[in-house]
C-alpha cells in the first residue's frame, strides 16, 4: 500500500483509492499519486481490493475509486457496494480476443508509449511481466449508480475504444473520454498529464456539486 498526501497548507479536497491492474503494484503510480495529491486529494494505492473499505472509512469526502485495467473492474464492483461518491475506470479489459504476440516487447507496447514509464516497467522487479495476457474477471452483475468517468486509449490493443464506449452507455451517469493514440495504461501513457487533468476536473465537479457529467459521444 502506498499513500500520497497534499502538500502542507493545502486543504484536503477528497479521498481517492487507487486499484492497480494486472501485473502492477501501488508503487507504479507515484507520478499520478503525486499529481493528484498536489491538487489536494488524499490518495492511497492498495495492493488488494479487500483493503479499500477500511481505508475509506472516515476519509475526507468526496470518496472516489480509481482503477486501471482489472483494477477498474474491481472499482466498479466496489462502487456498487461501498458508500463512495464516484468511480474512475481506466483501460477496462472488456475484450476476450486472442493475442497473437505474447512477448514482453508486445506487452510493453500494448501498455504504454511513455518512455519514462517504459523504463520504469523494464527495471521494476516487483512488476509481473506477462500478466496482461491473463484472463480478466467478469464485469460485476450490479453496476454503480454513482457517476463514473470511463477513460480509454484510442489505440488500446487490449480492448478497443468502441467496446469501452458501449459499456459507458450502459451506466446510469457516465462520462466517456477517449485518449487519442492512447495505449492500454492511459494513466501512465504519453498523455498522462492530460489524463490526470481530466480526472481532477471530474473530481472538482464532484466536490463543488455543479451539474453532473453526461456521456460524451463526440
């Protein structure tokens, strides 16, 4: 478990529980956690979805679940059960298509084009190579009724953006954002700054209580 807190003197604007995806661990989200904390959010990246409920109890609101890959599925599952205010689902693994090339090079290319994050994955001894090719869990039978931000790479080879958009259309209150040219791990891809800004904008809407997001279709 890894935590990031807002800088001294910055008021806490809410709490984010971050759930990593296949092969990942909390430490891989230092860049994103630091960015969100800088904007006033208390961020905790968990090693297991079982840790989420205890971490969120008594935390500053709004409370948001942010998941990547299978972590996004876990966030949706928990979002239907726990008293959270919203869910951010990035890189949902919705397709079950066969992957012809399961080499490390192919996996790295599928995950990210960001040179900094590629170097991080290359040298990380805890990261599990090959995990991206394992079968993901099914989507939950009960979906969250809270607002959901669905982020997806336009060039994601794991799940195409059309499938992610179609899923977003099933949700009660969703905003779908396609990252042009983005790979599977959009939170740690080339456009990570823009993606983080999109997350912050969504969080600020939750905090201020202005008119809710609608599904983006353009």
